[in-house]
C-alpha cells in the first residue's frame, strides 16, 4: 500500500531540513503543506525551500500561484489527491512513498481528514463581502457573524478576516449557517497516512524563530516586502513578516520595533500550531532536541515500515 508520510510541527522546528533528508532516503517527492509558500515572489518571508533544495528533491505546491490568486484548503485537498493519484502514484515504477511537509493546519487536515462539502462562493458574494470588509471593518462583520451564526462565532479567531468573511459568505449565499456545513466527518483515503510531529523545547524553538527572523532580514526580507508593497491589500500578504514591515514603509513603525514584533507574532503563531496539533492523537512525536538527524530518520523508518 502507498504511504503518505506527514511531517508536521510549528514554524522553525526543522521540517524543511528533515523532509529533504527523508525524501532522499525514500527517493520520493515532497508536497508542501504551507499556505503561503504556494505563492510566488514571497520566498524569503515564508522560509520557502531554496532553489538549491528544490533541485535536490522534487517539490510540489511551492511558488505555483500568483499573489492575487484565490486558493483554499478545499481546493488544496482536491489538488493533492489528484496529484497523488495521477502523477506520484501512477508512474511506471509506482513509487510507494510521498511526503507531505508543512505547518498549515487546515491544509494538513484537508488531505488527511477531508474538508466538508462547503459550497463554492460565487464572485458576486465574494466581492460584496470583501468590499464590506474594506469599508466597514472587521469588527462590524464579526458582530454580524455573531448574530447569524453564534455557534461558529464562539470558536472562530475573530481577528482573522479570512475566517470571518468566508463564514458570512456562506450565510449570505445559502441562507444557512456556516456551522451547518461543518460535519467533521473524516473521509477515508485509499492510502496509509503516518503523521510525524516534530517538536523542540519552547526555549530552543523560540530561539530558532528569533534567529530565523534575523537571517530573513539579512537575506533581504525588507527588499522583498518593498517589491510587493503595492499589493499589500491581498490576502496572500496578510502574513507575519509582511504586515509588520508594511507598517515601516507606511512610516508608522520604526524598523527595530517591526523586527521584534515579527519575532513575537511568529512565536504566537507557533504556539497556536502546537495547540492545534496536540489535539490530534494520531501524531507520533519526535523531539529534535533529543535526536540527531540520523536518529530521527531511523525512528521515522520504523514508524512507516520502511526496511
């Protein structure tokens, strides 16, 4: 049976390095599960695999979309399943393995568990809600969601415009609550899934995050942000690292303050990722503070049944 090896964990834990070594070991490709690395022109701020890394191992869903293209976890589910069926596991030699690596929780769940059959939003409804977001603000829309779908309002991140707007789009278009479409039924897949979570001590992970932000700045993140600044209104750029540096270009923040805020907001995001993943009892956890790369690879080989 084909096996999808899912390498997950918080940002900066070391997924990219380990997934490369594992892909070489298994002679298989890497499918990125990162909702921002999928976009072009923002490689530094998203810590996307470098050209050299992608030359070593075949990668999918990295630098494939323009910044203004709409994409969703539901579309990702469809695209990944099609890729596995028609390309990766439909070759003359029929590869046994594939690696899904990333930290975007919804993308990982979409492939492993499936997305509920939520209707596709028509362009008229989408334009209306995005116009209202721009003109009336997020708080107004969140309050409206509280009235239309109080159950979802209690659980949604009320500072996330994408989540608020999408729930209202469903309410407007169908006349039903967003909650009514969220059944949470796990879909069966025609392949085995092995989830491997990577973790480190909080102190070490936070130090790695801080170091990575400093390295991003040294690698030219400010110049990358300056290039995409005219597109700052796009959802693809509503991302840690870009939002803070946009404030510098606006003249509202000083650069040192923005860099420290990037570090803080990245640490907050890492904590959210770990909270989400810890609810999944199917994940086998490996502490990379306690294992060398070789030891981690040996543990993974045991877990996936690779002799």
